[in-house]
């Protein structure tokens, strides 16, 4: 299965890094980007890339390649329609930061049985082909969805790609992924934007800014259209955690206004960070892909912090 070619649609930071990492792992890999500049840059770096979508999808269909959707959520519908028309039998995954809405887009075009959602939890504030890095995913969690529709053979293809890219696989259901991503990715983006905006209104702030401001606003350097796309696509999950954060800040404001200590917020935040620093990631090794209840078993293990570090056995697979 690890000889399966990889077709990457979208050669920005994540898609470009997938292309580089897959190639470094010895995979046949080719890709598409709508901008000629990105295609020219990728080609100059020795990669097989084109701005002709039908051409690359025809190549994917001919080789039964694993197609990786690495385009923003608003572009998914049009992209999926072309895949349905040109390469409907290809296994399909994605690398977007929201999963449930992607599942619905895939369902709408009739490709669900060949689709397994994915999300590498890695990135930088930079974008475009030039920002890509073959080492970007090394040691990073890469969510591979275990929704009820997921086919074990396609799931294995997607998990193998993540492992080949150096990531550890975290199995999760799409709705649970979106709830978690709202807290550790989408909310931090909104808080970073608010912090950067607030500091930008104070004349001396940037002159004094150092580590706390730099770390707290790092993701505010992300391209604004990408931030809007991810947060808006996951609005149902972002709203409750945004409300929770606002409630906590409101309590802190009331404490300061009344001259009371900030003990509750500061202590609870510190304790949560300490738990994160010591959070264990036990290896998932016993689940057989395709066996009874394998999806539920993996979802439970992922929920408990388990990760997959090497290929799992597959039911009825030789050897």
C-alpha cells in the first residue's frame, strides 16, 4: 500500500510540505496548483506539478493515486465536482482544519465511500510553496478520521501517508476533532488577532514587545483569508469555546475592577498548561484495521491520547 502514488491538489504550505515529505519517503508524487507561480516554483525544485486540473486528475485516475485535497474550504465544492467527473474511483483525503463540513461536501458529490478525512496538526505563519518543508510533520499529530463510513483499505492508505511524512496518527471522529480543534487552533487564532489589534492601538507597545507578545500573536501572521475560512467553517464549535473564554476574561475583569485577586483564572490556566506538558501519548498497537468495532476502538484510544507510530495490522492482509 505504501507504493500508492500521491496526487496533491493545492501546493501551499501544507500541500507543498506533503509533496516534499512524500517524495522524500520514496513515494511517486505529483500535484496541482491554480497559480502558475507556485507551479513554476515547484517544477524548478524538481517536482511534477501543473496548473491543469483535468490533466493531474487524469494521471491520478490512471495510477489510482491517493488524492490529497489541500485547498481552502471555500474551494472544496468545485474541486470535488471535478474529481467526481474525472477520478471518482481514487481514494481521497484532505488536510483541512475542519472535518465535519468536508465530510458533508464529499457526501454531496457522492464520493464518501472513498474518503477518509485528515488533518496534520502542523504549520507556520507563512504560506505558499516556498514555505513548505519536508520535515514539517515530523513528530506532529496527524488526525485520520474514523467515522462510520470509513473504508479500512482507504483508512490504511491515509494513515500510511501520514506515517511516511513522519507524523504520528491520531484517530478521531470528525465531530470530536472539530470540537477539539476549536479550542486548540481556531480560538487561539481569534485570541491572537484580538491581542495583536489591542497592542497595535497602544503607541509604545510594539517598542516594548518581546517573548510573550511574540508567542501570543504568532498565528496572527497567518494569511487572513485562511483564518477566516477555518473559523467560519467551524462556527458551531467555535462559538461555545469563544463564549467560555469570554466568560473567563469577564470574571478576570470583574476581579481586577473590584480589587480582588486573579487566583481562579491564573491557577486554573497554569494547572491546565502543566497537564499539557506532562500529557502522555501511549502507542496504539493492538487494533486490527477492518476487525469488528475497529473504528470505535481507535476513536476511544485517540480520545485517551493514544497515537499510532507504525502501521497497524489489517484484517485478511497477508503477512
